[in-house]
């Protein structure tokens, strides 16, 4: 049932840890995949790996918070890969500061990458899906979007917005056959965690060790998030919409 044969999927942040694992998992489930990332070279490497495994993929370098870039990429995917059946809005950044340490430009940047991008992708992809009779959108939230976290004000605000805009999108576009869900990971073994350690001036190894303090006793692997996203994207989740699925090893939400 977790089958995406014949579908076309867009993955934003497709060069990163969770995005690249999900792009590969989508391809393994039969989809052709547009790998979209600010880092064009890394996106190309992910697309090349999918093609080497016998799949079909297209790398697109784009800033998903930029409206002109989003309209261009949506057009390009339709021209080069056909329609758009699955959209994984996953690009994201974190800045580890409290309100008093945070400058307004950084607030705007985090909200632009984590929230505005989802609005823009949905603005231009929903009509494509609706014209084809439906589709599935998955947005990457976070456990911290459901319960908050320390020294990450802009990130927590942005991920809370992702969870609730997912519900609003599900309400608006369910009648068009479009399901919209959020995946909310806990600590996952990607480049984001060492980046956080650096921002906090902590030793990355110590920082990572803290993430094992949970029922499953370890951090998650990107492939474990990808498996949940494939399920949400596929017809196996045909009656699931507006949901906030948590994959965190237990203990966050
Ligand atoms: N790793 C975790 O522990 C964790 C936990 C909860 C939620 N998340 C979320 O998962 C998502 C993926 O994060 P990850 O852990 O794979 O991190 P990552 O840093 O490996 O990947 C993020 C990717 O997004 C890309 N990106 C950043 N800004 C962009 C922009 N403006 N346009 C296009 N691409 C852009 C980056 O180049 C990078 O490839 C993020 O939304 C993140 O907030 C991660």
C-alpha cells in the first residue's frame, strides 16, 4: 500500500538529511522525484544517486522562500516530470536564541524559510493537484512545534505555525481531494544537530548524547522519518488529513 508508482513528488530541502532520505524512499516506492534545495550541487548528487539506482529524478537549485523561484520550479517540474502528486515541504533552518538574543532579521529569515515557503509551494502546487483530482502534501514540523523548546523562539514559533497551517490547508483543500499532514520529528541524526551545538557553543558529541534521553534510548535516523512520510504521502494513508504525526522515539509530544 505504501506505493507511489507513477507519481511525481517534490521534496524541498531535498539535499539535507531528512529530505535526501525521503527523496530516495519516494523513488524506491516508485515515484519520480524533484530534489529541490538551496544547495544545487548537493541536490544534484541526491538526484544522481536516485538515477544510479534506476529511478527518475531532477535536481533544482532554489530558495523556496522566494516567490519567483517557487513559481519557476513548479513550472519546471510540470514540464520535465509531468504533474505533481506529492509535495514534501521539508526545507528548514534553526537559530538557537531566546527572544532577547534574537534580532528581527533572523526572526524574518526563520519564518521565511520554515513557514512562508510552505505557503508559497502550496499556493502554486494546490491548483496543479486540484486539476488532476487530488494529491498529498506533507509538511515537516517538529516536536518543538507541539510543545516548545529552549533557546529556539523563532524555530518554535515557525514549527507551531507549520502544524496549524497544515490543519488549515487540510480543511480548505480536502474537498479537492488533497490531503495535508505534518510529520513532527524529535532529534534526528542530520547536519542540523551539530549546527545547533555550534550555535550554542556546546561540544557536538555532548549535545548529541543528550538526545538519547528518551524511551527508545537513541536519536532517530533520517530513514525512519522518511518511512513515515512515504506512508503519509501514499494511498495507505487515504483517510488521514490534518494530522500531526510525531516520530520522536517517545517523550516529546
Ligand atoms: N534533525 C532534526 O533533529 C529535526 C528535528 C525536527 C524537525 N526537523 C526538521 O526537518 C527538516 C529537515 O531538516 P534536517 O534535519 O534534514 O536538516 P538539514 O540541515 O540536513 O536539511 C535542511 C535542508 O534544507 C535546505 N534549505 C535551507 N534553507 C533553504 C531554502 N531557503 N530553500 C531551499 N532549501 C533550503 C538546506 O540546504 C538543507 O539541505 C527541517 O524542516 C527541520 O526543521 C529536524
